[in-house]
């Protein structure tokens, strides 16, 4: 064979290896040898519903709706660990650096690297989220050594900062009569921008905070500046991955851990009632997992449903589903492909739904964090041309 023929063989082999890592044939587990192969880098006039922002090698990149045109928006020395984009313009807020060196920075995303850059605050910042109305930026802080920090809100107009909820580390670790402290983590805003969904880790005084044993969610309301703790140990694990309902009253809690009896819950933040919608480990046939359940603008609930006959989530493959609340536990499968997902962390979501319900961007577990666009109309998935993580839609 000549050199050109060998080059073609090598190129096809590389594409085969990349593609088979992400997609699993319908009805097969990831342990089966057969795989559906989909070629990456398919260029269409408009592949995505909007431009997509993501982190690659510590910087924020943007891929246009064509799924192929890429530009870099930041070039700072400190790696970016989290970011969000204003829903009303292209202003970015991002966390650069870690621990004591972490800073919260804003930049004009339209002009990218040449845009004006402003440090909003510094030290121990670890999470940032814009409010849906574009008026405020919520961020979290956490000092690993002292467990100090908490949740804060910045007014995007005048950059004033308000304490929302400060961490309360346990003062006397050896005093078993002293109640545990509380370490707060930021999850997301309510759709009406009036509330913040927080995750609370009890601090028992020894070891690092972050153990999810006995954890719970909390809701901070800016109407009266109070925080309501919603403690329900039966659903503690499932609320690791929670999203807001459109009514600003209910949360949808997905459980991909397999630790609770239901794979999908509905939580009423006013009454604290936790209602199972889809059975998980209590399913007699096989263990069911739900990932990234989200109520989109059409009122339907969209999620990825996984099933494992072995009882282990690592053996589960996930399919894209849609359902009305009244329809559950039944749902409609939106395409014939299956995917590998890992969504056990509230800080590393691996599914980003398009607000218009046209599909989702997923980040399957793997070697290089490739971004995959999964359309909801049954069309094959497309691997985007650049690896990345923490995807966010551009406005």
C-alpha cells in the first residue's frame, strides 16, 4: 500500500476509537463489543440552537451555532474553574484560580480577549451563577483550612456585595452536645430570580466538609432575606442533582447514585413534601437511574433515563426522555441512541438542555471531555470539534 492509503486507514481508525467511546447501540451495555459509529465534526448550517461556551485548558471558548466555528474569549494566566454568562448580554463572570488565589472576574464576552476585564472579588471563590433577570451575580466561597465562606450576591449595576448565607463551622469538635455546623454550596437561581437553591453539608467538626451524609437542601428567599432548610434524609442523596420547576415552588431531584428508593423526586420547597415520580432501587425488574431532569419552557420534563440489570450505575446506559408530570413514571424516548453519563457531582453537570427543547449537550465520561450534541428529534448525535467542560449557552 502507498502512504496515502495507510494515512486513510489510520484516520478512520482514530475516528472509530473516538466515536465508539461515546455511543452505545440501543439495548447494549457498555461492556458489549458492538458499537454504533458516528463520525464527528459534521458541519451543518445551524447545528446548535445557540452558540455554546465552555472551558478548555483553563480558558473559556465559544463555538458558534454551526457547531464548527470556534473562538477563544479569555487568555488569563490563572486557570478558569467555573463561569456563567449574563442572560441579557454577553458579559461573562468567571472564577480564575483556586483557594486563596481564586478571583471572581467579569469580562465583555462579545469582544472576548480584547474586552474590559474587572476583578469583582477575590480569595476562595469557587462557584458563580448569574440571575435569570441579569441583575445579580451569586457566588460561593470556601476556605478549606478554616471552613469559612458562604454564599454572596453582587448587584451587577453598582457591584455592591451582600452576604446571603455564611458558613457556620462547628466551634468545638469534641463537644458532642453541640449541634453540627453548616457549610453552604451554591446550586442555582429560581426562574424568577427571587430565590437561591443551596446545598448544605453538616459540619461535625472533624475532617473536611463535603461529606453528603445527612445533607439537605436550603432555599434562600430575597423577598424576606431568610433561608429555609428543607431536611428530608430519605431524599438526601437524590437532591444532589436538583433543578427548579417553572412554578418557582418545586424542585426536581434526580438520583444517579442508586442510593434511594426513587430515581426521580419532586420536592415542594414550601411544605417539604418529597414525592417519588420514578422508582429507583425499589424497581423490582432492574435498578433505574435518572440524570439531569429539567423542566423546560414547554412545561415538559426532560431527562436521561438509565437502567442496569447488574445494579451498578457504571453498567447503565442512558436514553433521552420526555414526560409530563402527570405521565410519569411513563415517558417518551426521543431517539434510538444510548449514552454513557456521570452526573454524581453538583459542580460538574454533564448535561446541558437547550431551553427550546431541541436537544442537549452532554459530556460523557472519558479521556478528553468531548462535547456531544444530542438532538431531540431522533437525529444522530454529533461530536463537536473541540473538547471542553462546563458548557453554557450564549444568550
